[in-house]
């Protein structure tokens, strides 16, 4: 009699933990504060896109949730050594929570393709980025009391974030070419 298969086998769990650690490592690069929004420009928001693009929706989202859980517990893993609950209730809180949706959306799109190629990866990561903005901008608007101003202030992030989408998509394309079958429709 065979045992039922675990929904998250050890190899999947290891990949999830490694990507959570990778997102933390991206926090070593300090954030740059521009404008008055209080939301820094960081390299770290590329991590959730890469997690979703390589691990798929379920595991990529799990990696981001694990990372954010560790941050909420107080580990200083965010860019600039931030940790605890404060970053989640401040101006960047919506973008942090948006990382969960970002990884999910990018992973969901990538996992639907048998062999993810660069155009699909670009579309998936751009969609993931937009999903993060979908939560982050209204949160910032609520925080500042001015949604239109928050939307305008957020435009400063677009050029850098688009560059991250391209870089993440190129990396994911190389990984998918080297290790086909990393994501599946059930990822």
C-alpha cells in the first residue's frame, strides 16, 4: 500500500526556501528614496517576479509569503535592514503585500506554457509587476490621503521596474531552457 504523495515534497520545499532566501539577499542592496512618497526604489521587488517565473504560482507565492512572514516576525530582511510590522503598515506596505500577487500572477502565466519563452516571460513578469502596482498604489494613496498623487509619484518606479522585468525574464528564460519542466500547470 503506497502512501499518498505530499502536496509539497522536500525538493519543492527546498526550492521555496531557497527563493525566500534569495529575496532576502536582494535586500542587501540599499533602497534609494526619491520624491516624498516614503517608498524606496529597491532591487528586492525583482525577487517575487523571479520566484513566480521559475517556481510557478504555488511555490513562487509560497516563497514570497515565507519571506514576508519572516520580515513580519522582525527579521531585518528588507532593503535597508527593515523588518517587523512597521514596513507593512507604512507607505510601502501595499507594495510588499503586492509581491504576493506579483509572484502568483507571473507564476500562473508561466506555468500555463509547456516551454516558456522570452516573450511569454516578459508578458508574465510585466503582468506580475502590474499586479503589485494594483495593490501598492491604492495603499500609498490611502496612506497619503491622495490617490491621484500616489499614482503620479509611483511613475518614478516604472523605468527601473521595467528594466527589472527584462532582466528577470532573461534569467528565467535561461533557467527554463537549462531545466525544462520546472513549472507545470499545477505549480
